[in-house]
C-alpha cells in the first residue's frame, strides 16, 4: 500500500468537510469494520513504489477509550495534515507511510485493537474516520497499549527495514499506565493465531523493537494521567526509558511526533526546540524532549 502521493489541497478539502461535524458524525461506525479487524489480517505492508522509493513506516496507536477519543478527533480534523506535511517539509525521514491503530482494553472492549492500512495520501484520514470509537476501557489502570506491539512485530512487512535495514516508527498515545501482557488465549481470539505462549509487555516490546523505534506518548491532559501522572510516568519510564514522552498539550501531538522523529534521526534536541516559531509550541516540545 501507500502508492499514491499526499496532496495538501485534497486534505484541506477533507479537513474543511469535517470541521463543523461532531465527533460522532466524523466517527460514525457503531462496530469494528471488517477490514480493520486484526483477526482477518494476515499482513500489512509498507512497500516502496515509484512515487515513494524510500518509504518509512510510521504507526500511530491511538487510545480510543473514554475521553481519549479526542486524540483521534483532532487528528481527523487537522492533525494528520500537520504531521504528514511537516514530515514532507522538514524531512526527518523519507516517504512516510502512515498506519493508524485504535487501542482499547483487551479485557473489557469488543474492539481492543483496530488496524488500518499503511497509506501515504488522503486514505490515511479516510481510514482513520472508519475507526469505531468504542469509548470503553476498564477500571484496571491501563489500556492494551501492547497490542500494537504484537501486531507490528508479527503482522507487518516494511521495506524500510527489510530492504534498507532502517527501522520504522511506532507511537502509542494514551493517558494510562503500562499494559500487563497478553495471554495465549487472547492472542488466538483476537488475532486468530495458534499461540501457546503468554507474552509479557517486555517480550511484546522486544518483538516490535526488532523493526520499529517504539515510543509511548503520555497524554498529561487525559483524565487518568491528570490524577496519577507521577505513577504513570514512572511505569512508562521503567519500561521505555526516555522513549516514554510527556505531552502537555494534546493539540500539538503532530509537532511532538515530528520532533521526536527528528531527534531520533540524529537531530540536535535544542535546535529541534528552537525550530518552532511559536513560544507555546517550543515549550511543549522542550518538555517532551527534555523532561
């Protein structure tokens, strides 16, 4: 997938179309769509093409439980444009192919993970809009942020890694604590795999890390993190170190992701901060990169 090119005009038209709609009007699905159901997906591919000869796979795993649905909402309205066009302009990586995953709670939700295709054009937004915003979750202090790690490690093929030995990027975004792993029965039920092994979060992280740089962005304004930020941060830092990134303004998710990629690719953190013109953006990026 990802054979067409990004058109700012096409996205601007899309963005203006959804601007006046409510979240439920944008995300109108009342259940998971078949093509987003991981049980029916053998493989998602990010392949080089004439239009994108040096593709870079980027996965955005969005917590869609409770109040976290606002993240998908903001990406659909304008965030995807700022992210993709920012990458194309600043060029921290080449030829971005973006996949969106929706994350819920494997113990409580009907659709704990949904998976789009890797795309490079307006279909990123169109498939994001097809996500079922279940709004569930459970009272267990975490969501299933490790499900994207399993899928990325087991069900994706990305040319940036297989052809060039260059890892893609996987970001999970949410406000709760670290996940607790996946039981073999859950893997079989959700992905259709004949698994006999339970997986710990560390094992799933290692699985994804073979071909992706894995980050988690902590949404400080989320209802859970706003009550328990020190505990959430401590858990994620223990698991990911500084790849657990603090985000103090969810409206600036595209800028945070773009800055994290830039530094991961060798950019100077201080210069990355000062590259943003507005003081508020600089403050949010400095917090994400340094705190």
